[in-house]
């Protein structure tokens, strides 16, 4: 009831309509500012994501370069180890060959000594044994 009595007053009607128009304009401005804020927030998120992506990609490239350098170092070490292994095999074969030649020479010398001993008379055997013992002691 009292609302109808206020509405009948022309000044109150103008004030009510003005307040309603003002509130409508303020509400519209709020909706507009919310929309602009939301757009700015979204564009900020997109820009931030793009910046993060660029940063991460730079980090990934650096890691890939480090991995490639490590792979090259490992390949170089692998080649060095392979070369050292081949050198070791050659040295082992040469050493084995030299040892076999030395053993063959020692065996031939021993057989020569045994052959000399077999040609010694029984009486000269003691002298020959001492002579051979001196030779063996001198060769060591």
C-alpha cells in the first residue's frame, strides 16, 4: 500500500526510475568489467603458458645438447677402450710368442746339454756334471 502512495508522487517516481536506471547501468558496467577481466585473465594464462613452453623448450634443448655431448664422450671412451683391448690382445700374443720361442730355445739348449752328457765317458761324468752346474749357475 505504501508503495502505491509513493508511486503516485511525481518526484518519488522520478527518483525511483532514476535509481532503477542507475542500478541497471552499474550492473551492466559490472558485467562488462567482469567480461573484460575474464578475457584479460585468459589472455594472461595463454601468454604465461607460451612463455613457460618457450622456457621449457630451451631447457629441453640444453638437456638434449648435454645428452649428445655425453653420448659423444661415451663413444670416444668406447673407441679408446676397444683400441686398448686390441693393443692388449696384440701384446699378449707377442708375449706368448716370445715366451714360446724362449721355452723352445731353453729346451733346445737343455737337449744339447743332455746330448753332450750322453757322450761323456763314465770316468769324466763327475767333472762334466760340475762343469754343467757352473754353466747353469752362470746363466741364471
